[in-house]
C-alpha cells in the first residue's frame, strides 16, 4: 500500500483528520525546506504538500505567487525540489510528501532527462503523490501509468463547478486522495463558506471512495475544524506563507510549528 493510503487508514482508525500544510519549496530560503518539513511533522502534519515553483501559476493567489517568484529567483526548480525531498527522507520515512505543481516544469524536466524520468526520480527521492494542476484526468493516461508504475499516487482536483461526470472520471483515476477546491477562485481567497463545502462533500463521496481533502481559504483553527467535520483532510497554504515570508531564517521553522500546533489542537479537540 502507498504511504498516503497507510496514513489515511491509520488516522481513520483513530477517528482523526489529516492536516496537510502546503509550502513552496525553497521559500523563504533556498536551504530551509527539509528543516521546515520536519518542523511541520513535529507540529502534527500528516502529509506535506510541497509546491514546485513556477512562473505562471494560474491557480495561485498573490501570496503563493510571490513565494514562487522568490523561490525561482533563488534558483529552485524541479531538480532542486526533488533533492529537498531526498534530504527530508533521510530522517523521515513515514510522512507522505505530495508535489504540487504545473505541467510546464514537469515537461521541461522530461525533455532534459528523458521520458519517464520524472516518475522514476520522484520515486527515487521519496515522493508519494503528485498533483499537476493543469493535467486534467483525460490528458493523463500515459503520465498516470508511469506514476502508478513507480508507486506514486496521482492526485486530482475537484471544484464547486465540477459536474457529476467529472466526479466520476476523477474517481476512476485518482489515487491517494482527492483535493476538493473549496471555492471558485485562487489560493488564499477570503471567500470560503464552510456550509457550501459541507453541502458538496456528500455529493463527491457518492462517487469518490478514497479520502477527500479540502483546501483554499482555510486560514485559522476554527475554520480548519469546521471543514474537518466533513472532510478527511484540511490543506492550508497561504496563511503559512504569510506567517513566514518576512521572518529571519532562524524563526521560520518555529513560527510554522507554533501555528500548526494550534491547528492540530483544534482538529483533535
Ligand atoms: O493557500 P490556501 O488558500 O490555504 O490553499 C491551499 C493551497 O494554497 C495549496 O494547496 C496550493 C498551492 N498551489 C496550488 C495550486 C492548485 C491547487 C492547490 C494549491
């Protein structure tokens, strides 16, 4: 079984919900990411979503866009991100890591290193899941097969606008968990309505039999808890990026731990 499936199964057995923090790799400092990931685990993260910096991230709001630009300036590309996961894995063999990104860096990586190199290198570095925002399920047959062959889960998004057909299609191909985007908009939005999410989840679960995580606009413990009453996982990104963007190097990990501990406490209460 995959590390992601194991994680959700263990949580479900204890009646707990998954906390999935997102951070852009190489932000706010090129060398901080493995330590930040360990800190997230220490604070109670169950899965880590690691963003691959990209210059044209259409689903990202201003906060995550800026983080991506900074990381790109620091020279962080897909090869560097994979290396960070490899370093993280030297001291953590349990926590799933999901790469979150866009098709262009993946395609460039494969142009340079050959077909199939992305899945192979993800597996070699200890990546468990991949979410490529602009790869819809109908365009992912080959890519999905390569990832499956390397034991990596391909994760897909559903959104408030998703039709029943789209839910069925995603249900057929998605592995690990399905990521429900809570609202029409970009990451970091302030327009999250927990009742709307709560109303949508049973519709998704009619089709999707793997865990459903929810992200976009979850900024505090109270909201995380409300979302977790219907979802299997909560994803939080922009708020973490905001908290660390102006911190000096030595404070980044501590600030993140303090924040995530509050969220963990609320989820477990
Ligand atoms: O930032 P928010 O509103 O807390 O939402 C999480 C989100 O940032 C993270 O999962 C993410 C970053 N980039 C993405 C692109 C598409 C979907 C999701 C994402």
